[in-house]
């Protein structure tokens, strides 16, 4: 969601207990953070609020495909 100001992006991460125990959920969250950091290096994410939801398939997805998925989602949402 776009915001009215020009502040840096605010990001929330959520991974439910259905994904696994705390170790698995934290690993999934770290993968999402790393993928967003990789995307943010190439693009400037300002004035957006993002919520990234970790699914069970997130932890096993190849990292390059995870980055591509995130880039596609941001383009669809016009955050890029």
C-alpha cells in the first residue's frame, strides 16, 4: 500500500505456526528479509507499507525464484 509521505518503506513479516516450529518460522522470516534486502539494493522502496507472508513453500523455494516472486509482486502492486 502506498503512503502519502516520502518515508522509507515499512515492512511487516508474518509466518503462522502452520509453517512449523519456531526455528522453521524464524528461518522463513530471515529468508523473506534477505530477499527484500536484495530487491531493495536495486530499487528504492519509499512511501510503501508491505506485509510479507511466509508460507510453507517459502523455506524450500530456491532463493533466486523467491527474489523473482517478490519483484513480480512489487511490480503488480506498483511499489517498484
